[in-house]
């Protein structure tokens, strides 16, 4: 069994990564999964700019030809040397699991295999196969905590020889997180904005990031729950223009419905009213958002919340399997949820 904790990745990358040839990277933070896959690819020593050495495949490519993965790994490069096969968008596809189990039986001699997967649950087919094989390194990738976000800020600002005030750091941490690549891009944008200064101040963070990340995502989710179509479209336009991934709104919306599900269960079990539940399970919410959540609890039943959560989860899975349709799937799903909320409040 070969597995590390999410926070142990940096040490593993520097000390032990070359001891393995097959990596399965999974987790809800798609940006972090992708970033770690790229770092491992760089450690392999394979020329990433050589199409004869690097083969990138979407999981859909394997669905059309289930035996292709084994063929790619076992084939000899056109000009010799080692190869890297890089799979994206994996979940628990049986054809992938079967190929992985076969490849794990004996060490790869002239190839590396990197598999990017979504948020695999414990006991799921792909995760179980990877975790029980000694030749496969399984790497979970969860959303950055405050320590990881601080390290990210220090790394990116340090590269530009920029300091940051405590107030600015606190404001910045509140606006990033959830997706590593999106967070890194926001900090790099801030560093570019502050080039020529010695220190990043709080007003710099507000000016360049405040309208483009977590605040806009929350605005979109609030508009969805409130059934406000115009506010939803306005928030999505801001998110799109700021280059923030629309997937983050889909993910945030699911988390909000999961919270509603827990609150609604508490209400039904103990026969409580929405304000009473908000006093216990909604204390962490921003005061501006509490009336919206309370109204949603009045309008959505436990059954309708469960149905919507399942629909959002299915949409997230679809975006992972078919990344080229990610924005379209996310937008259509969120628009449908907004319209449902609007009908409930009418």
C-alpha cells in the first residue's frame, strides 16, 4: 500500500517521487490535482514538449478503446527513451480500473503513468485498486488550508520581492482557496498589479481581487438561492470577465445545498423554525447571507433539496468527464437551479 497525506506532497515530490512510476492523484480541488500532476510530470525527466514521449488522454479516449492504456504504456517510443502517459478526468471507470490493476502487477520499465481523478470516495473502485497496489502512489488533494494558502502567497509574492501587510494577507486569504490554480492566478495578478511597490497593502487586494473571486462566487450562489435571474446573470458575467472558473460556482452551490440539507433535517427532526436552526447551524454565515439562507429553508423541502443536490453532483461529475463542456454544463445547471428557486418564491 502506497499512499501519502495531502500535506505530505511537497516532501514526497522532493525525496521519493522518482521511486514510483504510476501515480493516481484525486480530490475535490481540481486545480490542485492538475498542479500536482504537472509537478510529477516534471520530475519524470520525460521531455514534455516531445509528442513522441508524452501522450495526454482524456478518459473519454479510453472509453472508445479500453485496451489503449495498456498498449500505450507497454509500447516502445519511436526514438527510444522513456514515455509519459497522462490521463485526465478519471472517476471509477471499469475499463480504467482493469487496465490499472493489470499494469500494477509488474514494474513499468520505460514509462510513467499519471492519472488525474475527481473526488474519489473511500472504497471507490479506482481508489481501492490504487491504494492496495504497492507500485502505485496514491495522492489525495484537498482544498488548501490557511497554512497552504499562506505558503502560496509567500511563494508568489516572494518571487516578485514583495512583502505583504497582515491586514492585506487576511483580506487575500478570505478571497482565495477552493481551487489551487485559481488561487495562484489571483495572487500572481496581485503581484503584477503591485509591481514597483515594496509591500502589498489591503487596498491593493480590494482593488484587484475583491470583485473577482470568492465575493463574486457568493453573490452568484445567493442569486441562485433567491431565484433572482438578473442578479445571477450579472454575477456570472463578473466571474467570467475575471477569468474565475465557473466550476467554482457549481461547487459552491453544491456545498450550499448540502448545508441546507443538514439544516432542513435538523428542522424536521426537532420541529424547529428556520430562525432557530440559523442560530445554531448558521452562526458561521456572513450576516448579509443569513436572510437568503433562511428564506431558502422556508421554500425548499428535504426531498427537493436532495433532488437538487443529486443533480448538482451529477453536473460536477459530467464536467470532470468532459472538460471541454465544463462551462456549458455548469451554466445550464446553475441557470436551471435559479429558475427553480424563482418558481418556489413566486
